[in-house]
């Protein structure tokens, strides 16, 4: 009986020794190719993405356009709101334009627009444009351009280049680390060995519900490069100095060893700035290599790393003995339920999409900002044209009655004086011969230009008082019509057909002479002569 027991003990010891002998760590370079494949993806993702730089919106551009629009359509309200001391609704003129227009909610906005318009008017003459019958078409175009500026700014502000950039970097981190931000902590065995290495790194034919293979490039690299046990398998992927030295058994955090492998990846591969095309090309190449990696006589695919015979038996447990492997397996399930899900590859594609979106957004923003610059130039040109049309108003415009009434230098001086000490109002009357003189009394700072006054006085003396009082249309016969001209230096009436701007153009009757027909143009002519001369 004792002899039999001894034989059994010896046999058991021999079997155990044989099992221990079959366990083996990967040799130097066994997984160098697999490591290099995964390294290429790590390298392309390790430089943060930076979107193309774009100029920012000039906030003053929109504010000034809105201010011009406000003063153009609400001139009286804008003038009052721009005055000092008008800092609340109760200080506005009762029944005035400003009080009728503003509300407690809109007061501050209107006040700001009025102040901006006033500041613009001091620096840029075109900002003093007023709406008249003669420039109505141009002011309508100004409104359309301002609306276009507002719409363009609204679209531009919705373009979020930085959001796409942040998404791209988040997805790149997800591919490398498995998290949105860099995180170097990694294990191939859970704490206290609760989850074994083959469960983490994958086992062919298994459901692999706990596997982390394919979750991140960091995890996959450690599955093929981490030591088997202390001091065993440290050169499987690369002969590093200092060497890998973390024993993964018992759930040790392999952060330090991962950092060594990570830095080696970056040193071996040129770190180009990430682009969508580059990321997609690398991802496609790595996935192709994984799909072509086989074991057990090509019966198993999508398995990266060193294996021995059939790894379906023991899985990717870090051992390269019989029916094991220092590997990472990407399959889940078996037969009809078998799938290959590589989450870091999906994250790489999402990063590429975000980069494309950032580039398109940056290009669109640049284009819209260029459009804003062009619209701003167009707005200024339209305002200048409207000012010119305003100054060149014909007798048929809303200014004609004013011009007909202000025939003398004295009358025109009163028109200028009516602007008081308001410099902007005085500048609006430049087309009527007015100028602002700081040295004049408070109620006469807006005064008639000397040269305009002299010309008007000269015209008044030349024309005589009779010319403005004779009504030629009262004389029904040619004889009586012509009799009026006797003893006068110049003819006052004439028996003739009408001119283009007179009634009954084809009928002959007693009409005002050429002097009176052109009398209403006198002020305009005088003013334009002076503007050209000075």
C-alpha cells in the first residue's frame, strides 16, 4: 500500500511540473509587429487638434449699422435720446417722438443706438444722412443692407468652430485612453484577480462580456505587452530602458509601464498634426491588419499578438504556452452571434468627422466675415450716395417749398439760426448754405456762410422787389401781358407756351418770365457754387 501511494505522489508531482513547464512568457520581439501596428494609431492621435484660426466678428460693425438704421428712421427720437441728461423715460419730452417710441424695456437699447449714431455723425459725414423724397430709393437699399448685416451676424454667431474642435479632441482621447480626457491608469487583471487576464483581453469562442479588448488603444497595447508575472515577458513588444517592471497579477495598476510604451510610440512615429484623412487612413490600416491576424491554422481571426496552437482553450492570458496567447482578441460570441466591435476605431471615425466639421465651420465663418466687410463698405457707399442726393434735392422734392420761401439772405439766415447750437443739425443744413461757428452766440452758432449770404444779397438787389409780386397769369391778353414789362430793366411776363414744369404746357398765355421760372433754383445754385469753390 505504501509503495502504491508513493507512485501516485511521484506521478502527481510529474504532472504538475509538466504543467508549470508549459507556462511561458513571450520572448523578446514576439509582439513587436502587433505593438507597432497599434502604435501607429496612438501616434496620430497624440497631438491635439487645432482648428484653423478665424477672425472674430467686429461687434462695432453691427452696432453702428443698427444705430444708423435707428437714426435714419427715427431722426427726432434719436436726436433727443442722444442728449445728455436724457437717461430715463421720465426725462423725455412728453408727447415727443422719443417718448412715443421707447418703452421701459427698449429705452436703454434705443439710448445706446442714439449715442452711437451721434458719435458716428461727428466722425463720418455719411452717418448724418436723412430720409428725403429725393433719396428714398437709396435709404430703402440702406435698410436692406442693414438687415443683411444683421442676418449675416446671426448666422456667424451660430457657427461653433471650437465646439467641433473640442469634440475632435475628446474622441481622439477616447480612442487612446477610453476616456474623454487623458487617463494613464490601466490593468489587465482586476484587483485581487476578480477578473482574469483572458477575461479582460478576450478568449475566442467566449461571450467575452467582461472583455475590454477594443475599448482603447491603451488597453490593447497592455494586453500584448504587459509582463506575464514579475520579471517575465518584459521585452515582448520592445526592449526598453528602463524596462517594463510591473507585475500585473493581483490587479496592479500598469500606469508606469503604459507611459513607457506610449512615449516609445511617439518617439518611433513622426507626430504630424491630425487631419481627418490621416486619422481615417491609419484607422483603416490598423483594422485591416487586425482582421488579417489569425490563430489555430486561420480558424480564428481578429486576434493580435503571439499565440500557441488553439488560444480558444485558455484565451489571451499572457502566456504563450500550449493553447494560450499573449494577445488581444476582438470577437464577442461565437457562430451566428460572433461580432467584432472595436470601439477605439469608432472613436477615431467620430474624431475625423468632428475635424471635418470644424474645418467646414471655419471656412464658412471666414466667408461670412468677408461678406460682412463687403456689406459694411456697401452701406457706407449707399449712405454717401443718399447724402449727395439729399444735398442735390430738386424743386419737386420736399425741400422745394422751403427753398421757394427763403428767397432772401435774411430769410435763409433764419433757417440756419433755427438749428441753434446743435452742431449735427447745422451740418444737415450745409446743403442750404449753413455752417457751424463755435464763436457765435448760443442761438446763432449755426449761421449762413458769408459767401452764400453775399450772393443772395446780390441776387436780391439785381432782381428787385417787383419781380416777386407780379402775377402774370392774371393778364388774359397778349397786349396786357406785354404792357407789364414797360419801363422795366428785364421782362417780367411773357406771352408763350408752357415749359416742362408748368401747367397747360401746350397753351399760350401770360406766364412768368425766365427769371421767375428759375427763381426757385436760386438758393440751390448759390449753395452749390459755394460748395465747389470752398
